[in-house]
């Protein structure tokens, strides 16, 4: 990062204007060391979660018998370390700066643990079509809790958030998330690698990959000798509106009273940062 710049309303930003411009243009940047002080708490929270998963746990068991890929979502209200991170880590202010938004509203958390030697590949996809929210202002922080070499890290296609397309959301078993949807099929990104600008980095605990919900991304199998634990925190900005998914999205939120197109506002999605508020 190269210094500081202005948030909306003239407030000092935790990232430079060049970082913000790159995020807006590319749909992805790496932020070095932003959450270094939060790694131990997030590691402890992840251990607690894996010992007591939620009903939304979605572990992938490879057919070849290799190590599982643990996933669980929406645990920030029951795992104290996660709640502390969401409310007090400064992630909300960073999210608002990158989104060029006056506010940062927390959407949900997602823990992803690929054990050493696991064969599960995370297919190329966008997050946006899975979600019950729409808007151009969005950011997900992919925060590794272990060192992650370049050949194991999540990759993003720079500029893909501006393609103007939402691609069909699929489950890991190869089935559609929604029946009879009109989404386009994701192109063969692997076959197009030489034509695309694909971003990936060697990562250390405390670094974060920040990417837009519409940025196309995927991740290889973990062929390293080290566990790859990731805490992901997802945020939306001022322009967020509710997208009706009939509780079938991922995460499968139910009981929401918003109508399609309403401002995205519910107690389980708190505004953590507001540049108009004196203290958050």
C-alpha cells in the first residue's frame, strides 16, 4: 500500500487512492499485513468451529479418498473471535474505502480449510449469483491463517467483474444451485489462461485478497504439506439491494422480510462502519 487517501465525506482511508483505483478497475487487489494482529484469534475461532460445526457446514469429501475440504458459513454471531473481528478489526473501514461507499454492511463469514494433500479444486465461479444481495459495491476479504504459496492460492481474473455477466452458480457435485435459471455457463477459464490476466500471490497470515463479488475466481487443490485455513469476510456498500432467491441461495438465508429490490437492511446484516457516524 502506498499511503492514505480520502473516503467519502473526507475521512482518512486505510488504503491508498491507487489501491482503491486498482480495486475498482481490476476487481481484486492484495492487501499486505492488514489483519496480522487478528490471526491468532481467527485461528482459535476456526478450531472452535471445526470442533463444533454449524448446520450450514458443507465439507467436500473427495471421491479419491484424499483429505476433505471443510467449509462452514455464517458463524460470526456464535464464535466470539469471529464477532470481535467483524466489529473491531477495521475490516469494515477498509471495505468502505475499497468500495467507495459511505457505509460497510457485514454480509457473512465463510471458513474454508483445505487439508494437506486434498484433491478438491474450487471451480472457477463468481460469488454474486449465489447471494441474496445485488449491487456494484461489494468486497470479500480472503484472509489466510497459514502461509499459502502461489501454486495453492486462490486466483482471480482481473477485470472480470466488469464483464457485465453473471454466470451460473453450481454446487461442488456439478449440479445447478437454482433450477431452470437463465444464467450463462462459465467459460473454460483454464483453456483461456493465456488470454486472461490472472492474479495470484504468495500469501502470509495477515495478508488479504480483496475482491468484488462478481470477480471470477477459483482455487487449486492443496498439494502442499501445510493446512490452508482461510477466513473470508464479505461486505456490501451503499447500493446494496435484496435479491430474491427463495431461500435457495448460498448461504441459504431464510426468514428475511425484504422484497426483491428493497434496500438491503436486516439485523443479521449490520452496518459496522458509517462515515457519517462519529464512532463505530
